[in-house]
């Protein structure tokens, strides 16, 4: 069974930075795409950034130029570097991975990011 463990959330002032990490554990699995979504109170979950197995990335318009997604395939880990954070970035951030062959999507437990002075 594949599990994801997220870390790196917290409270940061506007203009600050945070780096989220999401590590997959388990046996006998291969990963295609990985990514990050977020959900603010009263809003739907939305895509923040995604990265394919080949390293191609995509971003929500609201985070382009401020956030960077990357992955370490040897460690089965995806990262989200968040710079120039704004109060509207406040949300619970969820990572996911898409398993090769089955195409199943696995979600992390979520980590809270709060941007406030």
C-alpha cells in the first residue's frame, strides 16, 4: 500500500517563503504524475502545480512566478517551493501521486499553510 507523508507547512508572514515536501512510501510501485492541490475554507480544492514523470511542469496562474514544483524520483518525493507568499495562499495543501499502470491517485493527509502578519 502506498502512503504519502507531507511536511513543511506552517505560519509565515506575507512575502515569506515555505517549502513543502511529500514523500511516498510502500513497495512495488511506480509513479507517473505528482502534484499539489490546495483548499481554502469555503472553497473547492484547486490545482496549484503538477509535474509529470518526465519533469514537465504546470502551474495555476495565481502562483506562476512564485511557486516552483520539483521531484526527486530516487526518493519518491515531490516538493513545492513557495516564495512571495500572500494571504490568499492560505489553505490546506494536499500532495498527490498517480500510480503507473493502474492510474490510481493517492493523496497526502494535507498540511496547513497560513500567510498572515
